[in-house]
C-alpha cells in the first residue's frame, strides 16, 4: 500500500511539474563553464629577456619560441633590410659554419627558423639542451657574411621581379600603401631600388638596433623541467647584450575623406582584385574587441559569412569573398573586405560588398547568426586549450597586449554575454561606409567603363588612378584606334616574319624544349615536344615526379594527373590538334573565325588583340610583331578558370626566334619558366607520343 501511495505521489508531482513548464519558450542558457588555465612558470634575465615555461610530459617533444615585441620600424630608402636580416639569421653562427649547423639540426630531426623579430625551434625533448644552445648561438652570434648576403639579396631581387607581374601581390601592397601611405612602416614596400641600396653593414646595423632583448620573450613548452630550462636559458641567453630598440617617428595614417574607388590598371590581369577597407583603432584590451570579431565573422569570416553566401553561393561572382579586422596596440589597423572576381562582374561585386557592409550596420543580425558564430568561437577556444602551447600564448598575450589577468579565464563568459545590439554597435563603430577606400586592381580596358558608372545609394563613386607603386597617375587612355588597313593575316604574317619567316618555319618538323620554374621552394621541370604531324607531349614534373602528363599521337591522346589516367574526349582532341604543331599561326592563316578585337597595352607595349576562339585570345606586339601574351579560359567544376601565358626574352635557335621566358598565371598561382634547352628537328620520335 505504501509503495502504491509513493508511486501515485510521484506521478502527480510529475504532472504538476510538466504543467508549469512553457515549452514554447527556449530555456535560458546556464552559466558559461569556468576555465581553469594553469599559469606558466616564469623568470626574467637581467638583460630584459622574459621567459615562460609550460611543462607537459605527455609526449617527448619540446618547442621554443622567441618573440621580440618591438613597435613597427620604418625602413625608408632601404626597405627590405629586415627581410634580408631574417633570411641571414639561422645560417650558422660565428662559432659554427652554416653547413655544420644545418647538418646537425637535420641529424637531430629538429627545426630552427628565424624571422626579423622572432625565432622558433622544435625537437625531441632529449635534444632540448643542444637545440636551445644552437638557437641561442645563431640568435646572439649571427654569421653575417658577404657571400650569404649577396645570395639572399639576389633571391630577393628575383622574387620582386616575379612579383612585378603578380596582380594579387600588387593589389595587396598598393592597398596597404594607400591605407597607410608609403611613409609608414605598414605602407612602405620593398622595391628593387631599395634593395640595391642595402649593404651588409646596413643589415648588421639593423640587427644591432632591433634584434635586442628589451622587449623579448622566450616561451618553452613541452617535456622539460622548469629548473632545467632556467639553468640552460640563463647560461645560453645571458650573453645577449642588454639593449633597447631605437625609437622611430612616423606619420599617423587617416581614413579616406569620402568613399571612393582607387583603381590600379594591370593590363595582364585576368580577374579583378577588390579590397574595400578602412582604418580601425582597435586593441585587444578594448571592451568591444570580441563584439567586433563576431561582427566581422558574421560579415565575412568564412564560408558561412554573408559576403561568401552573397558573392559566391548566390551570384557566382567569385570563388570566395571574405572580410577581416585587425588589432594593433601601436598604430591603427584595418578592416577590409576582399574578393577576386571575373572582369565582367567587377562593378556588380563591388556594389554587393558595399551593400553587405551597410546591411550589417543598419539591420540587427539574426539570433541564429549570432548563436552559430558564438558556437564557432567557443569551439575554437575549447579546441585550442588541448594544445599545451596555448597556455603560453595566452600568458604572452596578457603581457604584450596589456590584458586583464582573467581575460582568458572569462573568455567564454564574455562571448556568451555578447548581444545582437553589441554586434551592431561594433559594426557601426568599425565599419565606416562613409570613409571606405575601394581599391580595385584589374584590367582597365575591360572594367573601368562600368566602374566609372557605378553608383552607391544613388550617388556616383569618384574614381582616382594609381600605378603599381601607389603613385597617383592620370586616367589610362584606351582610345587607341586599330588602323583600318590592318587585317588578321597581316598581324599573323608579321609575327611569322619576326620569328624567322614562313620558309624557315615550314622546314621545322619537330621541336623539344626543357624549362624550369620554382613553386614554394620546389623545382618544377617542364618537358614539351611537338611535331608537324600534330603530335604533342607535355610533362610537368615536381621534384622529378610527374605531376601532369599529356600525350597526343595525332589521332588519340590521354592525360595523367596524380597517377590517374583519362583518355581525351573528341572535343579535347580537336583543341589539342589546333595547338600541337610547332607554329600554330601557320594554321591560323587559313582560319576564317579569327577576329581582330582591338589594341591593348601588354607589358607596356601596344599589342593587337586577336580572338582565336571563344576560349583563346592572343596579343601580338604592334611594333615588333612578336607574340606577347596568350589568355585561355576553361570550365572546370562549374567555375571559369583563366590561364595567362606571357612570352618574353626571344632568342635565336637554328635561325628561329623562340621566347626563353614563359610566365604563366592560373588564378592566384604564378609560375615563371625559364627555357633551358630547345632542340629543333632532333630528339623527337613517334614513341614519345604513345
């Protein structure tokens, strides 16, 4: 009877409880979980170096990070000196030659890298003593030799030469220069002239003035004992001479007075680079710092951001559109929204970016957007806590960014407390539609007319023009008229005559060439063969391994990519046949489908633009007749892929002028091939195409 009574009482209690719950109302979230971060152990050397140690004995590994927290430095007419210094650091020391240093690091299975104000090393913990010693020796006793300086200087000059045609690289540096001015550390950029000004003595002077321990932090994380670290660091880093960096003054940047378009004409651009930017005075210890991050994340922080969903998913203008907001305790940072878009939609994409920036300021974000974005940040934070290095990074942040000691302990609480109103206020404060600088780098002859007609909120956007050194220039002139007495065949015959003449070209039955390029430090080798029987072979190798192989024997062909073979389709065979001969222009002469589209400036030269097909356009120098550039488009995965090949450095081989420099751009990737060998009527057999 008692059991029955208890059961009835429980049922009644349960019914009453359910009756009191309104399930149409979402329950309030509970308090954010408390984060307990273990504080790293630390100590400071007399020379100013602060050391943080995080012991973690789960794995027998250790990492060492050196960070020098100096204000930015204006390098002026010797811009590039910090890059050269960084490239020379770590090449041995005054005590150990470079080769011996590198061999020992490799033998220990370790890594040691240097930046202009940093260093990093990692190894098994049993080698910690030696790796710390090597890192300290290279940092404190750098081996700056003239021989290594000359090598690194030449590498830098070669990189700048390649960058000179790289549209995304030009867009990045000019947008920074326009935001900050070229007389600011963040706005100046390295040029061949500034590099030529630099001597080895300048690198040594820069090192002595800036690579100093006053603002330096050494972070050791891993399978080590604090006492061991303290003893070794005191021994190896105490010789680092106590010194403070020099203090430099530079102009304070300011926003654009009104929203405007700054256009950089790049005739070789196959798509437009759009950067919409304004300056922000945001520091990590500002009360609205996290709200600003969430506002930016909702706008354009990734694939779920509004910019991405609008410009890619909805309108298919681009592969992706994103935004970013920076923070800096020394100078203003930038808010920027970016996209790389097809020429035809440059003006439309720009307007959509402006609309999204305005919308997040004027319309509250949805609760769902805010909830999902918070979840993303909380997930990142929790995942980061699994890495022992996070503890050290957070401790370093608290020191260098002047954060409250409980900044990370209360991180989840602060994120959870951010409201829709907080996000909107941050967007209104940091995204400035009345002071936006819209930097567009692209092919003016194709995009400028529409940009000059573009309006925002019913008002035209003023356009000013800049060159790739961020100098203000007059509006480009695209009014050059094509002479009415010039035909397609005139242009083709002029090219054929310039490279050797039709009679000589018709005696060429085969060509074989070898070319080299670099990609992210790896060597690319290109092998190509063609015959007058429409046979074609191209093999692109990376570090000696074939990455892409194409073969066509005149009738059938195939492509092998990453070990996967695919036979050519009928459509692909038709296209290969057109280009398989040594000199396709001989065949173009009989085509009735090629049209003369006009004159454009290519590499500073006026060039005839011939539309060979819907997929191919070729530019021929008006003066010399030589082929300057070829632009190909192709559909892949629902996207339009544009490839541009620029031909330079023509040299004579067997009586024929061949380009010995081929610069190829595919999307954001750029490759500069140097022809190392050309064989004419030798070294080719039918077996090469099977």
